[in-house]
């Protein structure tokens, strides 16, 4: 991959994309979880107690599958699409393999467990890679938008 022509996506733009993705997932899952569990779902805020199989499926399994599917088909989640970012193979600049995408998702757990240090690492790394990117051999880049067409004014 030609390093001179690539603009790596930094910490804040990736944080913005993550906020968009999180909002979409919450908008889709919380009403369903509320219908299933009712007020019990909202008891004990801050508690990480799992209420049942639907809680696991809607809070963990479905979002993981959705994210990986978006990565496979679009090389980005909706948040990354909205912020014009793409995930690419760190060596070739091409679309990563499905295995890389799965490794990248599992790498999120490695990145967040020690106080989100693996995510914060993006801010300091020269290629803006988090630990999940390093584990999967990926980088997140800004998509180049074409230059606007300039039309000559006719008199």
C-alpha cells in the first residue's frame, strides 16, 4: 500500500463513527428489549446482569453479526460510511478477508479490557491503528472524495 497516498482515520473521526453505530444499535434493540422485559430491564442501572437469552441475542450476538456483515459487504459500518471511512488490509490496501474482519471484531475485546487502552492507542499510533487493527492486520482510512468539477463561465 502506498503510504504517501493514504490518509489514516484518526481517533476522533473514528469515535464519531462509533457513536453513530452505537446510537443505531440502541435505537433498534432497546425498544425490543423493553417490550420483552418491561421495567425489569431498567432496574439496577449500571448492573451488568444479563436478563435472559433475548438480552444476550439482542445486546451482543445480533450487533456482532450486523457489524461483521457490514464490514464484509461495505468494508465499513453505517457510522464509518457516514464519516467516509473504510477498513482495508494494512499491507495491500485491499478489502480484508472475512477472517480478518472476525479477528478485528474479537480484537475489540482485547482493546477494551484494559481501560479501553487498545482503542485509545489509535490517537498515538503513526498508522492510527488500534490493537484490534493490529491483531487483524487492518487500517481505517478516509475515503477520498473526487475533486469538484469546475465549469467555465460562459459570457
